[in-house]
C-alpha cells in the first residue's frame, strides 16, 4: 500500500478499519511504514483514522461523515467482504465512491469472488495474495498450502548449514517445562535467518524460481509476493477483479488501471477546494495588512473573470430585474436586456478647485516682465545718468571738474537715490541738482514716477487677490490626459474599475487604460473616486457626466468642478 502511495504521489490518505482481527496491527504497521519510509522526498501522512462498528448504521454514517470532512480522497480499507458492503452502501449515500475518491482494500475486502456487485466502488484497488481460508480443499495456488510445503525445506536448509557435531536435534526441554534454555535452538534460529532459496509463491510445481525466500531478524519473510487488483466494469452490469500489478522484492510493477469514474488519471490525494490555516508575520513592505473593501466585502485588488456586481446578479439568477442608473454598452447588451434609455449622457472629468493660492511673483504681475526690464535697465539708468551728466557739465555746478564746488553735495549715487525716491514717491531726504536742465529732467522723471505708481497701485489690488485655480482640461484629448507622464509631476487620473467608463477607455484609449492600470488609479465606485480627488490622491476623475455633475453640485465646500465633457 505504501508503494502505491509513493508511486502515485498520494501523500495524504485516510484509514477505515472494522472490528475484525488484526485491525490494530494494521494501523500500527501503517504507522511504522510511514515512519520508516525510505523515500525522503515523499512524506506520507495519515490524516484521519476511523474504527467503524458495522453493526451500528448510525456509527457507520457518523464515522464516514468525519472522514469526508477530513478531505482525504485516498482511503485504505481493512475489513471483511460483508462489512465492506455495509461501508460502501453508506459511502455511496455520502458521494464518497465517485471519481474524486479511491478506496484501496486489503485481501479480506476482496475475498475469493472474481465477480462482485454493488455496493462497491468501480475502479477501487485491492492488495491480495492467493489463499482461500474457508475452502474445504485448497487450490493448487493457495499460498497457505504453499508455505506449509516450504517450511520443512527451509528448516532443513538451516540444519544443513549448522555443525552436525555441535547440534543436538533433540532438545532437553519441552513446552511443559517453563525453565531451561535450548542452546542449540538459538543456533538453528540463526541458521534459519541465513537460509534462503528460490521459488515461486504463485505455484509450487510450475518450475519457476524468480522469488527469493529469506528471513529477517524478527523471523518473518523479508519479501512478499503481492498482487494489485483493479475492480472494473463488465458487460453484465457488475464488476470484475482484474490483476493490474505485482509487488515483490520491494518493487511495484503496475499496468493500466481503470480509475473511478473511468478516468484516465488517478484521483488527487486531497480535495480540489479545501480550507487551510496560514500564519504570517506582519512586516511591511513584504507582508502588509489592510481591511477588506467596505463595499464588496472582499480583499482589495481581487480580480474576477466575467461579470461582477449587478450584471453578475442578473446572470446568476440572484435577481430578476435591476433598477438603477446602469449605462448601456455593447458588452452588457450581449448578456442582458435593457429597457428603453431615458437619458443620453457622456463622459465628464471632475477636478478639485484650489483656492487661496497666491503666486510669490504676484507683485510683479501688474506689468509684463518686459516692461519691468525696460524700467530697470533703460528708464532708471537713463534718468539717473542724464541728471548727473547735465549737472556735471553745468558751469554752476561741477563745471566738468572732478569735485563739485564747496557747499554743493551731488554725485552719481545721489542721482540714483533721487531717481529711486522720486519713482516710488518716498518721503526721504534727497539732494537737488543746481543745473536748470538737470532740474527739468528731475521734474520729467517725477511726472513719470507719479504715473507709474498710480497705474501699478491700481493693478496691484487685482493681482494680489487670492486666486481660484484648477486644471482647465479641454477634453479627453488634452495633453494632461493623453500624456500624463510628460507632466511634472505626472498628472493622476482614474475611473471606476470594471465600469462602463473603464470599458470605453479600454476600447478607445488603450494608452490611458494602461497608465491607470499600471499606477493603480482605479476606484471601486464613484464616491471613492470623488473623495480621492478631494484628498488630492487623484488630480482628476473620469466618469458619467450626470453623476459627476450631481457630486460637484452637492459638495458642501464647493471644491469640485466638472471641467469638460468627453
């Protein structure tokens, strides 16, 4: 049996025994074989053992139910023929004899009949040898008769190997005397362990000698010649045992087997669907823990093939009708029937309004940057240099000398100071030039400064007011949508996973779908998408126009704006 388990990789199995002699020894032998399994790559495990009282039908049903719950699909059966019929009758009621199960019986389960009828399992196996314990006259291939004939030969071989001078074949003790020890008997026992000869356990007189008879340290045969039989369907509506394998010298040789359900492959040792208990250590980023989705009550990111949600409820007959704002598309129309559409709408984009944003260069915005450059590099420089040059050339001032006359304080720096103070109407002390032309230039500059300051002050109030900013997207073909990764930082947008907008995106804008899928910007529903925009997790959310218009209108803080229809 263990060789069968190893050959077909049946690592997990169950055991059923009854109250016939040898049941405890059978279980003990299985445990020893599992422990001493020489094949370390295959770890065998008995996952459930049940001792059934076939005289109590309730006990049979209860024990088989426990066996079924253990999810063992390979079952070893140790009972007699009559008890196995009772067990199989209840097993059929519990669907434990179908193609997902395989029963393997012992010699006592098979019995002596070649043809059997229900209740049994088609395709089951049995491990057996040739013997008819209840026969009046044993057949020529009965192994019991064979061993009786072979025992004297084995004993004679042991005696021949002992020293004739040393061995006293007549012991000085008897079974009636409990004391004493026959030393020569131990010698004979050791010789019996060494003795071996060839033969054929199937028939005593067929002339074949392919099998070795040897004894182990416990006084038992080291090797056995066992036959594997397969219960196959016959033309009469019953079942017939057919030999399909031989086990000898610790080697199993198998032929083609008719498996349960007449399948070509053997059943699996465990169920296709089963529950397992797993332990782990919460250690991000390798193991992360998150709550299940509050809407679907499933694990986040679960992927399903086929329809889900409302469409799945209709397809699986969980509902007869769906009344909601369900978008009509070609994929859905293939599987469900729609009523007449009552509203035509499109796809829209919703963004967040960012208020209170003030640019750090707002004080420069009343004039263009080119105007500021002209004022700084041309007007101021020209006015300051002109005033100083005319003052330097005046005979009443510098008179083209290096220093001004005594009592007159003026220089190029004082000229710049005069120009800056006049431009911004600053109430500071300044030095006035003596030259008439220089004074005229100063008056012209003062008039320019007054005009400049008035215009600047008037425009500054408008530009210093806090602005309302948002992403002004022109449509679905806007560069922000079509080339989001080219922006700095990348533009983030998403939609509802598996919804009509998502399907439209997959059909018409594959690059958009790939971008959203790669970055995980999908949301489970529209409320989650709108919330992501408000929390700035997304820069834009694409969905049905009517729905987004409703969400933008009901926002208490007026933070949302629907920018464009696609």
